[in-house]
């Protein structure tokens, strides 16, 4: 008696299927990366908040950014 499973239709179902369409190759971009603006070139990239005309928002920003030795 053998403990190996008998070959049958299950073997055909478990075979990996080939994709019908090949994956597109990544396209090469030859642009100059220094021509594009990075997030560090903006105020948001440095953690700046958008300007507001609200005095409550100005007070909240002042209290958030106050150095610890000015308590």
C-alpha cells in the first residue's frame, strides 16, 4: 500500500495559469529631477500651517510653538 495520492484531475487544476496579457514594462523617464518641486520646497514641507486671519488660530499657533523656557 502506498501513502502517496493517486494522480488524477486534481493535478491539472492546481497548475498555475499563465496570464493572458504580459505586465507592462515600467517606462523610463529622462526628465531632470531638479526641475520638479519637492515637498521641501514648500511651506507645508517644513511643517508650516496655512495662513489664517483668525486670531484664535494665531493664539493656538503661538502656544504650540512657544519654547519650553518661555512657560
